C-alpha cells in the first residue's frame, strides 16, 4: 500500500487534466470505472467525478485538494489500474494479482485535452460579459456581467433550460412568437427568456406570464417596464380557467403543482400550440390511486411508490401528447443531485403516423388499467373528443 500511495502521490503532484480508475477486481468495487476530469469556471478549478455503473452514470464535484484522497479511496476497494494525464506527462499504475505496484511515467503532449475541456465549459448561450438585467437582479451576474461564484450552478441550470428551447427553435425561421408562461411566479426565468428571444435570436415575441398572486403580478409588470421589455406583461389568473383567444406558439409551465401541469398541457393542446416546455412538480395524483395486485412490490414501499407514480404520471402525459400529434421527449432538466424535480417535457407539433398515435394511447390505457389509475389530462382530452 505504501508503494501505491507513493505512486498516486507522484501523479497528484502534477496538474492533472484527467484520471481514470478501472479494472475492478471484486464485488466491493461498485463501479466499472471512475473518471476524474478537471473543470474551470474562471473562479476556481475543481474535478468532476463520473462513476460508471452498468446502466447509470453518477456525478460528483470535488475540490482539487481532495483528489488524492478520493483516488486512493476508490483504488483501495478493488481496482488494479490508474491512468492519468497532465499537460506534459502520461501516467500508468498497474497492480498485479500479488499486489505489486507497476508505475510508469512518460513524456507526452496532452494539451489537446485541456483545450477540449476549456471549450466545453465555455459554450453557453447566455455568456459572461452580456449585461442581462434579470441575471444581475437575481444575483447570478455582477453589474459587469461576471458570474458570481456561489451562483454558478444556478447559472448552468438557467443556461440548460435556454439550450433546450434553443435546440427546438434553431432550425426554424421564426419571425415572431406568442408565448404563455403558466405559473410564472417571480418570473426571472421569463425575463431571461424574453432577453434570449429578443436580443440573441432577434425574434419578435409577445410573452404573457400568468400567476395567482396579485402582488407578484404587479411587481413583475413594474420590472418589465423598468427593463423596457415592451412585449412582456403579466396577468392574474388560474391555469384551469384561463381564456386566451389569439394564437399561441409556445407554452411554458415550470413547477406547476400536481394536476395544474395537466391543465396547462390541456390548454396548450386546445390552442394548438406549436411547442410545449413543461417541468412538472409534486405529482401526487397517481400516488394516491396506485393499486397493483400482480405487481404489489411496486406499492409495498412508500418511497418507491412515490417515485414510480411520478415517473408514470410524466410518461402518461408524454404519451398523451404523442397520441394527438406532438413529437415528445422527456429530458433531464438539471442534475438530480441539485433537485429531484428534474424532468422536462418537450413537445413540438409534428407529423406522427396513425399507428404511432394509436400505440401511444393504448400504452396509456394499458398502464391505467394495470395500476387502477385515473389521469386528469386523459379525462380532459377524452371529454373534448381529442383522444
């Protein structure tokens, strides 16, 4: 073990770009391999760990000063190879069956690895240096447009949401869009999206934020005036009963609680909205209903039932959207380490075959029958003969 400690210490002395622990030797080694990659965000350097299991990858960020401790901890539970790269050298540690440590170090130019990681970190749509007033007021940007170090995770989350929308619209030549944001709350993300559409994409947008709290609506309208966001305004109203008679191109609903998401999706469908972006929250409906005699193991443990019910809820919503002509995806919105509410439904009006629509609907009916479920969105669409 002393030889292993010395070898790893020799590696860690250098400015390591990437390190891989692999070749597990026993069942105590949970992961097939573990990688450590250096990351920088202009304020500090850290390492991102990726732990590869058979069907999942787990992530963890660590400070640079605990790299040696972490590597030793993983190697000690049952791995026989460590590979590492600095800008000038490549390292290899191999552990024989008898525990002999074979250490190799050779000169090599690994600067391409540095460039790759640097470019990967910097490729944000909302870039540092942009003077984005909502991000400044939110405390994510300084007045000079620099990301506040403690807000970097939030900065990445907002960029992630903008990237998901950008991926949907970048191949279309939209000149104007009407966008409704249900349950907008304090609306900073709504303000950021307005900036993105108007200042970055140069699209003429009309955005309406909807919320139940009058004080929030008044405050948001005041902020919109202060920012000179002329085509952004906020209205008081309930997702369930909101009426809008003009065309709607995009509906956004973030963290609408429980069946409020279903009513938002229903309204979007009724308006024949081209695009829908929804991050559901607090999916209680199925959790209270679930019964499954032949699969009772899924309802035996409360935490398992709760999570499965939430996933089933969003699967049903996605399939129902598909059954009426939306190309639908369930995407990871943010890393689950930051929030369990991390699924985003992205749907766009598309040509979908009758066979695929029918299959999507049948899958919903089969699931509801198997687990004794009654879906709000299903009932709303059924009532209007949309399915």
